[in-house]
C-alpha cells in the first residue's frame, strides 16, 4: 500500500470520526443520562425522526440533501459537515507528518509510525470535541479529560518511545517516555492551576476554570512538559487577541479558554520544532542585529498583557466546572 493511500485512508477515517464527534459534542453535555448515552441511532434534532444511515454519511449526506433534513425539510446546521471536514483534514496532516520517507506498509507494517498516527489522531479528535463542547456549553467534560490523560500518560509511552520527549537517557526508553508523559501531565496541570490561583487573587474572578486545569493535564500527558508550556503560551497569546476581537465585535468578553488551548496544542503538535527555533534562535538573532527589535518585543508583550487584563476584567465571571 502506498503512502498516498495511507493518507487518503486517514482522511476518510477522519471524516467518519468527525461524524461520531458531532454525536459526542451534541450528547455528552446533556443533563439527562438517557440523552447523554452515545449509543443508539441519531435522530433529527427538529422532529426526532430516526436518520437513515445513508443520510448520515459524513459530508456526503449533507451535500446530497443540500443542507435540508429529509424528514422535515428543516435546515441542517453547517456545523456538522464542517466538523467532519475539519477532522478529515487533521487526520490527513497527522498521517502526512509521520511520513519520514519511510513507507508504512511496504515491508511489513512500521508499527511505531502507525501507532504515532493513531495516537495523534485520537489526540486531535479529543481537541476537536473539547473545543466545540467548551464553545457551546462552557465546560470541558471529565468524560473526555480523564480517559485522554490516562491514554496519554500510559498507552502512548508504552508503544511509541520518546513521544513526549525525554527526561533522562540513563533510563530504559519505555521508562523514560512514561516519566516524560507523567511529568508533562504534572506541568500542564500545575501551570494552569497556578495561573488560576494567581488570577483569582489579582482579578477576584475566575479567569480559568478547573476544567481548563484537567484539560491541560491531558494535553501535557500527550505533548510532554515542553509541549505543555508552549501550548499554554500560545493559548494565552491567541486568547488575548481572540478575546479582544470578540469583545469589540460582540461586546461579550467571556473567553472560553478551551478552544484557545486546543489551538495552542494543535500548533504545538504540528510545529513545535519550528516555533521553538523561531522563539529561541531566529528572534534573538534578529534582536541582536536590530535595535528596533527589542522595542517591538517590549511593545508586543505590553499589548498582550493589557489585552489579557482587559479581557479578564471585563469578563462577566461565569462560573466554570
Ligand atoms: Zn426532521
């Protein structure tokens, strides 16, 4: 099987997983346990009729129906095909990233590569579901955080050595990866919890919920401590900018932090090395060679801090779980 087939296969699988994520996003935050169950066939959200399996095909179903439900002709939310497309795209890039010039199925299966793609995909699916649930309901459910923290800190190190980075070369590779993941979990959790406590003291308002703490623990288990730090940094930068834009456009300054953290984790997963090179090599080199670079950096940092303070202060202080 060729690499192209592998990547296209990943995209098709992504579309199907995206279809399932739509169910997760819709059902998981429901109060009623019967509605929360992920089993059972999907029903039309307007009239409650069971949806036929061929109308439920990812993306295609929406296109063939031209965006209108077969049962009651009500408009189907564009969110459904978009989540499916997004997941397909992310799975495709996950497969592409692990190419390494090494054919996956040419001479037997390269298990390390295959597992890496599988765990990246699981992580990406987790980010997509958490993003939309937090956006809609302002919660990051434990039902996603806990399993992902466990998978990230135990299963990933067992199969893919060096996934979350390395702690000490004197350990066996498996033990090294396991500790790197657990350390990432502790750093992700501790960092967010620390900012939550400081934010409460400074602003007397919850800038970050306990859901964010557990979400970052799961992210740290996957990406290691360096990845957790970078995720949090990127999440704050994007959150400050995004929150300010939202404040100007909608006058609602509430920032659900989950989507920004998820975006930070996404950038970290795909571009950790390039971002680190830019932050610690390209940028300092430019700063040494140009006087205005220092000024620019100070201004940028100030703007970011002011934006964050404005956004957090103006926040209505909705409680989060
Ligand atoms: Zn209907």
